[in-house]
């Protein structure tokens, strides 16, 4: 039996009902050097999300967290088949 939390079900419903609003809200959780002019553009057969925006995935994955004071928090847990385990923080 698959269990999907009520929160996930609500997100799925919101994404289906108004995808632009859903993804704009999600995008606001990231750091943007320049926000978008338009969330979604459709000129069949081409489309664009977040037209005019500028961001950096590496910045969002690491620097954003360090700048918020979370450098010492675990960012990655490495485990191998021998059971070795190593924690990597956002700062190191």
C-alpha cells in the first residue's frame, strides 16, 4: 500500500489546478540574482519557465546555506557498501 501524505496530495492538487502559481511559490524558496519577468511563456511548440531570471544552482546548493549560518549543518551523507559513513557540511 502506497501512502502519500496529505501535504503531498495538496501539492499535487495545487500543481494541477494552477501550475504557474505552484511553481512560482516553489521558486521563491530559492535565491535569485534577478527574478523573472514572467513565470511561464508558451509559444507553441516552445516554452520557457522563469523568463528573464538569473540564478546559480551551485550557489543555491551551497553558498546560500553557508550565508544563512548553516555552514556546519550536514549537506551530504556518504555511505558505501562496507558500511563506511562520512558527513559533509555545507562549509566543508
